[in-house]
């Protein structure tokens, strides 16, 4: 059986929300109501992004749709 390496949630947030909307990480943090210190590590593949932060990111997409 092969090993499945799923995308990191922070990568999903960056690729599907931050980049397409032309936001900086600072802007995204402001929209999410979190500090830059909280969001910046989340957009890198090392730490784990919480489900709450990911769902908040999706709210940005749907509020601009």
C-alpha cells in the first residue's frame, strides 16, 4: 500500500484563499481576527493548522464571492 501525503491545511489556506484574493499574510490575519504571529507559522508546512482557523479562511472566500 502506498503512502498518502495529504496537503497541509496551511498550504490549502495559502493556495486557495490568500494568494487568489491577493492578500498578504498580514491582511489575512486581520480578516481572520488572529495575530500575524499566529497565522504566519500556519501558512508554512511545518505546524498543524487548526480546523477553526481553516474554516475561518473559507469564510473569507465565501464573503467575497
